[in-house]
C-alpha cells in the first residue's frame, strides 16, 4: 500500500469520524474480548505443560462399571498396591504414586503451632516421573530415605527464613506424626497445575493398610512414564488381561474382572479438563464455550465493519471511478481497499490490546482468575490476527467497491448504492449478528437461572445452622479423644446437636461401595455406597424419614460395634436405593433382609442427602451405625447450631484450641462448604455474561450506525412520502420496521442454536432446570426492545424534518 493509499485512508477516517469510531471501536472491543477469553482458554489448556517431559507422563484411571450405580465412570485413582503388581507383571515399569496432595492434606507442627500444608506421600521414583525443578538437593537422593522430605520454596522461607533448609528437621502429621529431614527444595508449583504439592515425603510400606491390594479400593493416584505415545498405547493394551488375572475377586460367577473394572492411561496434560466419574465434561465445556464466545464476539465486530463498509461504498464510488480513469486496474483497487481494512483493524487491535490490559483486572476479579498479558505471545498473535481479520472484513467491501463502472458513476449525479443484492447481504449479516446476540442472551439467562437453582434447591437436609468440622478426621487427633471432644462440642451454648460420620456436606470424608446381592436374582447385585454414622446423624442434619425408624441404641441390632464387617447389621437406605433394590415403595422395603451371606436388614428409608456437587448423580446408598464415634475411620463432625453460625464458629474454634491445639482448626458452615462446588459454574456464568453483554453492545452499535446511514440515504424519499401525506408516525414505523424484520428472523438462528447449546450444558447437572420457553421469548423481547431503542432516535429525527428541506437535500 503506497502513500496515496495511506492518505486516502486518513482522509476517509477524518471525513467520516462517526463511522470510523464505530468501526474501530467495535473492532477494538471485539478484539479485547477475544484476547481476554483467549488468555483464559490458553491458561486452562496449559495445565501441567510447564513440567519437563510432561508429554511422557500418564495417569492410571480406574474405570468402574457398577450395576445400577450412577457413580460408574473413570477416576484418576487406583488401589494402593497397583504399581507394585504392575512392576511384578511388567518389569521395567517406571511409575510413582501420590497419596494426598490436596489442600491442607498434612500438618506441620512447630513451637506448639499447627499449620496445614499441601503435603503428599510419594514413591522414591517421584522425581523420575515428575522432574520438578530443584533449587537445592538432588533428584536421585531426595526421597531415597524414609526420613527425607522435599519442600517448596515458600515452605522453606516460612520455616527456615534465610537459613539453608537442607538438613533441617520438620515435624509433619499425615497418617501419623513423624520427624523428617529436609533433603531437597523445589520451585513453587505454578497456578496452572492441579498438583497441590508443597511438602513431599516417601511413601513407605508401613503405610499400607488392609485395602492396599484390595481391587475394590481407590485410595491414591498412580502415574506411569513412557518414552513415546506408542509405548503407552502398547502398555495400555495389556491392562485388560492384567485386571482379569489379578482382580479375580471382582468377577461375577462366569464373568471377568474387567467387566466391572478396567484400567486406562490418560496423558497428564489432559487430566485437568477430563471428566472424572459421573461428573460431566463441565471444565472442558466451559473452556470451549468461552472460547466460542470470544470468537463469535469478534465475528460480530467483523460483521459490523462489513455492513458499514458496504453501506457506505457508494460514497467512494467517484474516487474509484477517477482511479480507474487514471489507469488503476481492479486488482490494484482490491489491494488498496484490503490494505485499508488491515490498517483499520491494526488501529483497532492496538485499542483492543489497551482495553484488554485495562479490563483484565476486572475480569480476574469477576472470574476469580489470575490471568496476565504475556506480550511475547500476544503481540505476534495479534499481528497475525490483524491480517486475518483485516482480510476477512475487507474482502467483500473491496470486491464491491472495485466493481463500480467508471463511466456510469461519473455520468450520474447520485452516488450508486450496493443495489438490491448489497441490501440483502447486509440484511443477512444483521440476521446472523442478532441471531448470535439473542443466543447469547438466552444462554446468559439460562446460566444465571441454573446457578441460582443449585444454590436454593432442596438438598434433603436443613443447611441453615449447620457447621462441618473436618479437623476431627486429622490423624493427629487421638481416636480415643473423639467422645470427649464431641461431648464438649454438644455442651457449647449455641450447639443444638452434633454427630460424627465418614461423610459430610461438601464431600468431606470418604466414599465406599459394595455390591448387595438380591434374593432370587443371579449375580453380585447392585452396587451401593455405604456410609458409617454415629448417634444423632439424621437428627442433626434434619433429614426426612420416609418409612421405618432411625438408628437407636435401644435396638441392639443397630450398632455394628464388635461385629465382623456388617454381618447381621440393621441399615437405613436412601430413596435412590429403593429402585436399585427393586422396591416400589419405602414401606415395602422395611423389614426386608439383603446381602446373601452378609445379611443386612432394612429398618428405615431416608430421603436422599446431597452432600456433593450438583453435577453428579446422588448414588443409591445405605447407612450403617456405630455407637462409638471413635470406630469411624474418617471421622468428620457435623454440628447443628442455634442463632448466628459465625458466632458459633468462634466459640467452636476457642474450644478446639483448648482441647486439640496441635491440630489446625478447619470448620465452615454447610453453605460455605457447598459454595466450593458452585464457584466454577458461577465464574463461567460471570465470564459468559461479560462476553455476551459486550457482543450485544457491539451489535447494537453496528445497528445504530447502519440505521444512521440508511436514514441519511433516504432523506429525499422521506420528504416525498411526507409531501404525499405520510405522517411522522408512518415514517417512524417504516424506518424502525426495516430493522425489526431481520431481528425477528434472527430468532430462527438463535433459538435452535441456544436450545442445543443449553441442553448440552444442562445435561451436566443431575438437578437441572427445564428449558422454559420464557427464556427464548424473553430474549427475543429484549432484542426487539434494544433494536427499537437503537434506531428510534434516528427515525424520530428523520420523521420530524421539513419536507421542503428534505427535497433540497442531496
């Protein structure tokens, strides 16, 4: 593009400042949305890719196929001893295990202080599979001794300040309290990692429990390392036979173990977005959806540019004609107009970059994110985007402008328009633009309604006034002290009731499943989740009894203390278990005995209690009763309080510090525990709403510009109509109606698109709202209202113009 082309672009922008601002402003906002949501997609798809040789690491997934149990699916956990058996059957297997590694999985004890840390027990081969960058120590020896510990830089600074941490000691509680010697310091893990690792200790054989080689258990994560993807696939092909050989206890008579459980290998980098268990692919869907919002918002901005450029093409017809007379061929003109489009987009790209940088803190706050602008990546990508968008936006206007015949244009007193074809194309573009905008509005309304629904829906228990104390499950709490702790908690003035169980609101505790044979039915029977509870469990939660009775110490058959497993136990089943156990009504189940050689008698039926995320199905379950809370392995305490729960939390913390100062206090209200499940969808809803709102704004700005230009073009027509008797209202109806028609037709695009998209998203929730027609009708009404308000000002101004002035207007 030569200097004459640049001068032509400058004059065009200066002469038509309003349209230049609309074009550049719309493109800038579209590019800003695209950049920010692109950064989000980049961040979410970069998990574990910071790790050296990340593409050689695979997580072993246990895939369960359990009869009549919705918790079937793939889980990134295995039994503890799986890696041992893999090494025996397949010599040369390189792998490691991670036990723990969650938020606050361990406790560091120092100077009478207890601090929760993200600790994990790992194999000595951990650094061979995950070569974390070390700042002190050696990969080969860091975890070679049982008493060694590797810590991150933050932990080293927190406990040793400026001293050399190597050789220093730490007292750590995980499965038990132990003293460790610091042998290595690794760099803090980045935010784009699902590994929550600050402290690493060796996973020793004495930590193995009775379930270590139990093929029905899933207690830790197992990882394998392969040099090539082909080696990983070849290894995975052998795992079905391995399960059938080793896991024979899982098989039904005449069946194979792999019918119930099989193992797969998942690349480490795919784990973050891969659905686990019954959870839908919500994370992956959120990333894809928000990425599409960014792309479609930019597309709406490009449509604006094309609409305004083609609508105003006639204003540059004489310029084109003169250039042709002076010798310019069509190819030269196309290159010039494409160059102008690319330069216009370049100006918009600079504005978009500035808007994205200014808007990033607001988006981070709204979405709970920590995105930054990596200019080394963004600037080259933005340059490429500028060329692509400039060509896409400019190619049709360039072709249209270059087609004007020089002789006809110079001979005419009026500037040519785009003709009926140009008008139809612009109308189609408006239809597509508002189709996307209406779909965005429907989507936003559905997302907001669903996120509100899951926060207010009936969970089967009374969440108000409920506290969950996880600290009692800490291994550092002596089991024999649990009764006295529970007694002290119940004695607090605000406490109405308290109980201990191995499951609690917020997914706290553990999950256990067993098959329950049905009388007269072949096979191992449906798989049910079982929950171990202590006195007052149902009363504390405010659960609803559907039939039968609760557990009671007066009934000797209720308490399983001293029994082998659950033999002869009385159980309370859930509503969902009725279907799995083939009972038609709760009353029909009462008194029935299940379990074959491990009989269990149903004494009650309780409504389902949803303790976990609303995205997964509530499994069919039953409860067993321990009178002694100290016999419950993972003992989480649930407390019912009167009055303000925040005040009760303070009293509870003071009691805890007096009784068990060596264990950190970890208690929240039930609502706060549940909020952890809602945050991801709330964040996605806010980000979607921001993107969708800006997309609609860009569409409205473009529509306003198009209406303004169209009104100017029809000034003489309006004057003639008024001279022939048309009223101002008739003129307004004519002009507004011209733009309402494509907006109405846009619903044919928006409704199917929004329906299928939202149906797919809602399918990820077990308790989903229905896709009411009100969402679609409401979005259409809002779109029509916005369109009317957008063009109404221009239409009123045109309708009030005097006919004499309009007829003199050129």
